[in-house]
């Protein structure tokens, strides 16, 4: 659990086993989509700030009007979406989640790893990402078919740049192709940035991707300004 005094937002509290422990230490807002579970939680925790909604329906710019730490046991099918929304949410300061190990590995990946891609770059560009521990299927009832991992994100930046995310999507559009081929629309020359022509996106480190994005964005904007001045 993050060592802060921030509000805790728990997504999917279920029957409230973790909620009970959280309430002993911090202020908690719980968000639960299941109406039957909501009724149980209301009776079990009369003073709990409980929101009975789908979190994705109520999540606009931020889940709270103050700094908060997100804690959740996330369903595998929405885990990536929830984490990305929290990384983009300026008021989310820490994220501690239980997710499928395969998904966690994508956020933890380093350059050269098979799983290295835009998720790792976006996450590690705004937060310190740490694997806490794995949990085998047998620890759950019913047991899932996959290994789970508890992973934390301690943010040192408020949010990631949406334009940078779009840039990364293009850079990794076809991981088997070279970075030069994927970024051909930018008339990108790898040697300008100390890279070889054959470099592939999974071989490029995070800081280089930031340099690439800044330089190519500036070049694109300069080109637009020049074109506009000529037309005038």
C-alpha cells in the first residue's frame, strides 16, 4: 500500500475483504459495478463512500477532485484500459493493482525484451513501475488459467502526452519492420539520432523515443508554418 495520506479509490471491492483493511488506515471510495455486491457492501460498511457504477462510465478527466491512490484487483479484460486511464489522470498519484502476469510483463518490459512496446514506454515515462510478486492460479477460487502479478506504479509525472501515445502507436505499428519503415511518414532518418537503419522499435530505449518525438514534432510544426507563410 502506498505510504501516503491520499484518498484511496478501490475499483471492484467485491465482498469487501480488502476494503475492510483499507478502511482501517485511510479514507476510501469504492466503485462497484455489481448491484448485488453493492447492497452487501452498504450493509457491511455503512460509512463507506460507495459508488455503484461502471468505473469506465464515470471516469472523465479524473476519478476524484483531489490526489488519490488507486488500488484494485482488475478483471483481465479491462486491466490495460484502467491502468492507462490512471496514468493519464493527473490526480492519480500511485497505482497498486493485481493483474494478469502477461499484462504486467508488458508494463515492466525493457528495451530488447519480447514484450517491450508502447505500454512500457508510456508507463515508465511517467512512473516508477515495480513488480511486487506473482500469485499462482491456486490462490483463487475458482482458479483462473493464468498467473497473476501485483504491480505498482509510483508517478513522478502527472500524465502522459496523448500525442506521444499516438506517435508510439505508429512506431510500433508493425514491430517486425524497422523503425524507419514504421515512421516513414515523418521522413525519419535513424542516423540523425545515433541509430542504425535496421533498428527495430523494440530495440530503442525510452529516452530516445522521447527525443525522436520532440524532434519530429518540431520538424512537422515548422513545416506547417513554412507552408502557411508561403501560401500567404
